[in-house]
């Protein structure tokens, strides 16, 4: 293994020693941000020197962040500099606003791309979105960090994607797991041979059958676990045994809805503390489920590993690379007087995500409801209008029928 840097192969003692210096500094920095005025006010930053010490601090949730942003736009007081001090301001569904920087690998994605084998001489076709949400910029900054060239392709226009990939000699793909298949299938239909040998994917589940299909085409496909707020959290290496935690975050696995760490190996909610000095998120709850894996990766990287994405601690679900949240479903219901309730169903058609929106309504039609679905959920989906009383009274508003085995 060629290291990205020396941090990847630190001993447990070295990592703990480095954290004992970095973590109190980060807590003290967070205490200067207005958003933490209440939750961290009485904390002695000098006493927080390990992941175990973090358990005494409160958990910060997206709902807290959203509420704070409503009162103190755009970042809720959780940054240490004003919005004009950042290079970008992004908007994710919610809406949630996130800052972005252009300093070297601000989101730390280069470590993952290096693990995929991407570097100088590669042309990365970046099929993450560049509009409002930060995914495109996250992967572009990582590609720059490893010395690769970027084709900022964004999403859609698949025939043009194929043509561009052929013309510029793209060797690597970055995007959601299933969109690469769309491009490859279109290339086959066009009689075009593409040069992809590497794929760095995220924003959705990489199903084993899809990974195998890419392997059969000679494409190494690895996945990362990142969020718009935190940047890279964990990533796969060529060993493909769990996901290695990034060197600039601290990951805890806690009982969902609490801040209490679970026993080693148990499934719980992923809570992350980032060492990003511009945006010091402390014990930020992702809403995702995972578990710690014992031992270290056979690839030689020594940091903690997690089992990867194992579902949601709440009903928020990622479909086609976009989060759909219960509050968005509630907003859809409120948009039409005739809608009694709604239920979003995520499923698979082959290797592609699908979304069906079941709408219990006394009147109305699929066309008008469909327009509202696009407006509120930011995704297209199949609309099923059902009569009042038809949907289950089980409290479920987002149902994920996909299998992750």
C-alpha cells in the first residue's frame, strides 16, 4: 500500500496522543461559535482528550442545526467565521445550508480517491451535482488533491456523458453507484468503448451485484461514506473489509436517539466530531446506523473501521443520491387540502433506485400531485392516488423496501 500520508499508519498510541492535543483545541474553538453558547458553555475543553470523553457532551442533530439556521442564517452560528469568509455556500434538502472551502482538500476526499487508485494521469468524470448541493465540489477538491484532472460532468444528459468520456479519455468515474451503469449501458447502445478502470462512488448504497458487474467490466469500484456537513467520514480500501474512518474525524456509535455509546460491535447511530477548524461540528448525529469492526484493515491502514451504512436511525432515506426526510413528506401533505396522508416507498428496479409516492386523497390527480412531489421532494417518482383510509396506520411515512444484503 502506498500511503496518502503518515496519518494512515499511526499506532494506537500515536493516534491517541495526537487526539489528546487536537480535541481540546477543537472543543475550545467550538466554544467561540455562537451556536454552542448553551451546549458547551460550561465544558472544560482541556478535559476532553479522547473519544470516550466526548460521551459527556450533548449530541447535535440536523433538526437542531435547521432550527438554529432559521434563527441565525445561514449557518446557525456553528461556524467560526462569517458566511463571507467561505468560498461557497451550499443548500441541501431541508433546507440545510453548509459552508465550503477551497483550501487543500477541505472535505478530505483525496484520501478516499487515493485509496481507489486515482491520481496523476487520471481524468475523473465527476457526475455528482454541482448545483446548490456540495457533492460535486467535494469530489472535485479531492481529485485536485491527488493530482487528477476533472471533467465536471454533473448529472443527466447521458449521451453527452458518453461522448465526453470518450473524447477526453476519462479513466475514472465519481458519482452515485448506479449512474455509472446508466453511462456504460448507453455507451454499449452507441457502440462506444469507454476507458473507465476506477470508480469512486457515494451518495447511495453500492449493492454487491452492481459492484460485481463493474468488476466484470474491469472497473474497480469502491465507496465512501460522506455527508455535506462533515465531508468524508469513512471509506473503503482495496481490501474491501468495512470502511476505514477518516483521520480528521472521530466516530462514535451510540444508541439511536441518545448520546450513549453502544457496546463494541453493536449496531447504533453514527455520531461524528470533525476536526475541521472552520466548521467544528461536535458530536453531530448523522441519523445513519453502523457498527465498529474489530481489528485493522488488511490494507495496512490502522484507524478504526465501521461496517458501512446499515440503515437509518430515523425514517430519513436516501433515494437516487438525495435524502428524503419525513418533514418533506409532511410539507407535501400540507400543500394540498385534499391530501390526507402520504407514504414514500423506496425500491429497486434492477440496479436503479425507484421512488413511489402513495397519496391518500379525497380528490386531485396524479399530474398535479406529481408536480408537487418534484417541487417538495426534489425527485421524480411514480404517483399512486389511493382513497382515504387505504394507507396503513403504522406511523411510517418513508418505507425502504431495498435489500442491502
